[in-house]
């Protein structure tokens, strides 16, 4: 098991890619802490994935994040892996997007990643080891119609990754990002079926991705098999053309 006894925090771990990643990490031997917003969903995910613990956390609130980190350190003694998976969408064209919609996505997808990464950095530096994995997106590489706020955050996450691997690499901490394409999760529920078909037609493999296919990349990057991968942004899109 590649992640035996590693302590891993996965934000947004109760659903979608986060849920699949929690399950994969647990199968790889990690002690997983699922961080999400709703207690009932967290408890269900812990039971379903074999995670070691779950906590209600709002990544936009630093006090909430600090409480999570303190809890994990007290219970497990260390933090080896952080997967910054929590994210939301509130799509609209530039001329229609409200300030509330813009700010909400920035707060979760960008400030939340900053909060969580800064909160675990001290522990990882003291250990001399750690892995931070950031969820970007192909939208953060190519942009996308109607996703001004989301694209900005996913571009920003790449900026975080390219900065932090330089700052934290000398401390023994690897920082990488994964840029998924269109994955079959509830985040696509608002997209009309005909648009989904169009998206599938743009993918060389001719289908949407599965959450488990992203989880497998996270598991690799978190493991010692990826010990010399640092500062990378790995696109996992099935060959999406834009």
C-alpha cells in the first residue's frame, strides 16, 4: 500500500472527486480525514470510504481551518498530505455575473486553498516532509465560456502551485496540481444533456471522466512513486481539445 499510515486531509471529501480520492487513499493505507460542510454527508462518506475521521469545516473561514489542523495534529500527531479539493461553481457570462457569484467562487476555490495550505505548512515544515495537492482544472489552462470566476480561481491555483513548490520544496514539501477535464460528478448537473454530448465530442476518448480516474492521479502524486515530481500541473482530461 503506497500510502500506508500517511495522514491525509481531503477538503470537499464527502462528494464527487473528493469522495473517490478518500476511498482510494484509504485503500492505499492512508488515515484519511474528510473535511466538508455537512455533518450527515461527512458521516456517510467516512462510513463508505473507510476514512479515519471527518470534520465540519468551512475552508473560507480561517478559524474553521485552524481548528481542523489542530484536531488532526492532536489525534494523529502529523499531517502528511493535503488535497485541496473543495470547490464550487456559479456560472454566468461576464455581463450577467453578480458580485455575489464572483466573490463566492473566489472565496472557496482560491482563498480556501490559501487558508488550508498555509495552515498545514508549519506542520509539514517542522516534519521536513509533506505533500500539497491542488485541484485546478482544464478551465484554469484554457478558460471557458461563462466561467469568469471559476477560470480565475483555477488559473490562480496554478499560480499558487508554481510559487509554493519553490518556497516549500527546500523544506521537503512537494506541491503539485491536477487539472481535470469534464468529470461525471454532480457539478455537471446544471449542464443540459445536449451540451454534455458536445463536450464528449471534444474529448479524444469520447466520454466524460470518472472521479476514480482523478483519484488515482492524486494517489500517485501523494506517494513516494512521485517523489521527484514537484511544481507540476497534470492535465487529466481524456484528450480534451479546445
